[in-house]
C-alpha cells in the first residue's frame, strides 16, 4: 500500500499492510541530548510531520496557508533582567520568559503572559484589520503553477495547513485576550464574543477558499484548539455550545463540502466534556490525547465508538522509564491498532528526559505493533 491508501484504510477500519507511523517531534533540548548520545542529528530532517526516513515515518504534505496577522506586530524586547526577558511578540502578546536553557529559540518552560492585544470591543475592531483573508502573502508563491499539479498526483496524505495554521475558536480568542480575560468575556461581553466567533469562521473560510475551489481535496485538516487543562475544559460545555458550536458546524460543513475528507481537533489537556459537541459539529477525530490529563484512548473508543478516530495517546512519561515499562505501555494499544481508526504517537513533543536508547526501543516496538506483530 502507498501512504495515502494506508492512511484512508486505517481511518475507515479497513485492512492495512501496517498502521501509519506518525510522530510529532522533539524538544530542541532532546535533539541536543541525543546528539551527545551518538545520534548524527545533522542527518535527520526533524520535521516529523512530513516524515523521517530514519524512523520510517510515513510522508505527509502540507498546504502551507498562513492564517496569522498580516501585518504582524513589531517584535520588541521590552526588557532583560538577569535570567528573564520581556518581549512583545508578532501576535501582539507580551510575555516574560526564561533565557536560561534556551536553545534555537525554544525555552525550557512556558512564558508568563502579561498583556494581550484585545481588552475592549474597540481593540477587537482594530485587530480585525490584521486578518484580511485571501491576501497573496497567505499562500506560497506560484502555488497554482508549481504545487497544485503535484497535489493531484500525490500518493501520500495532503493536509490543509501546517500545524497551528488552522486555529480554532477558543485558541484565537485566548491568544487575542488571554485566558483570564476570555473567561470573563463570555459573560461580560457576549455580543463581542459572538461577533468574534463569527469573524473566525468567516476569516478561516475565506482564507482557505481559493485553495479548495481549485478542486484539490485535502485528506484532512487539523483544527488547533487547545481549550483544556489537566482536569477539563476552560469553558463549560454549555458555553461552548452557545458560542462556538454553531460556528464550528459552519466551518466543518464548508470544509467537507469542498472535499476535505477528515476533520480532526488538535487539543491538549482533558477535553472529554466537549467531545460530544465536537462530534455534533461533524468532527471525525481528536489528537493527541494527553495521558497526563487522563485521556485514555481505550476508554474513549469504548465510550464514543468508531465514529471518533483517535490519534496519539502514547504517554511521553513512560518513555523516560525502562524498556519493560515502555513495552507494557505499548501493549495496551494492541486492541485499538487491530481495530483501526487509531494512529499511535507520542502525546506531544518528546522531552529531554527521554534517552536516545529509550526512543529507539520505543520506535522498534511501535513498528512491530503497527505491523500487527506482538512482542
């Protein structure tokens, strides 16, 4: 089977030569550790979303559409104080971050969020000018001439937007306003929030429309929607249904009516309370099922059945233990792999407490399972 046939057969619970082999990637600090442990890091591509021959990762191709602010905010270093720096980023968000341990632009910990571009309805009206859909810089140069013909001849999955390109409703609102502010805004500024959700739908549809109206049919799209923490979503299911569900329905309907086969929600944390509205909107799957937040793929399949495809679910914490622990963890996935509709992968980037030896063992064992072999 070629990678395209294999992917769709897995999603449709049909026989496969093996389940697709996908992974997300690693921390920069992990790459540095593995280099010190003997890996020829310069021989790898490190864009694991598009594949990696060393680990036999299946190739995937992404339609590189830009849904960020155009123009972006000017990036400014506001201050540096010992081990920290305060920066306003291109998205207009001001953060304070740890300099110590930083590698190739990647920090060792999350930044502290200080200020956001939207605090009033007037701010939102001003921000909208940075989200003009369909402007030429949102697409690769000469994509119709050079990329579009190849998309029609592909033998591998084609995805609409790179990771974190097609942002969801809560994600954008949180990025514009901050978690605390958006939590109040559902109640204090409902008119603005309804307008904001409608604007996100319209902007996303009109930005991807020029691509989809060529007749190209992407195999799937990830809607990036980090709306949960360890113990559950950051908004109630009722709030989600009132503000977001109607808009998500419109977006999913547009995508599927224009040839996108699968719509998957990428969300960290424990999102279980909002899985029913996801599915009501026409979402086909979730990813990455963060195990530290008690997202159990076996329990989710039992509860939601085959209508919900599952990706991810491998607990990164188990990979930092010994080989026996890795084996025991991976064996739990055998029923799901055999059933189909499930692609196992680490539930986010591989952190630097995972040794090269452990990761090699993980990939060896996982590939056995993907081929239907036991160990």
